[in-house]
């Protein structure tokens, strides 16, 4: 289980920084119990914090909402967002 801090950006919430609970090749679960995020299907941008200065910005889709956070699927290319 890899854990990290992630900066998340969306027009409805602005920019927030949250911690991950788990990361896999296909997605990430973010601990967002203190923030209200947009609904399932919304596209966010995320950037890992504290590991490298120029970490890539990743597009992610909210696919699951739980009481303590959200599960997001990484969108790897434009075909994934159709």
C-alpha cells in the first residue's frame, strides 16, 4: 500500500490537498471526509505532492464514494474520458 499526499483540483471545489489510503495501477482512494467532492462521474485533476517537484498532473474520474473518501480511476488518455 503506497500512501501519499495529493493536490486535487476541480472547478466546484477549487484546489485541496488530501491523503491517499491506497494506490493501484488503475486508480487511487483519497481520504476526503472533511471535504465534499463532486458526484460520481466527475473528472478531477490530481498531482502527487512531496515526492518530486514536477510530478505530472493526472486526470481522474470519481467512481466510488464512501463515508471517509472517494475512489478515483486514472484517465490515461483521451479515449478513457469518452
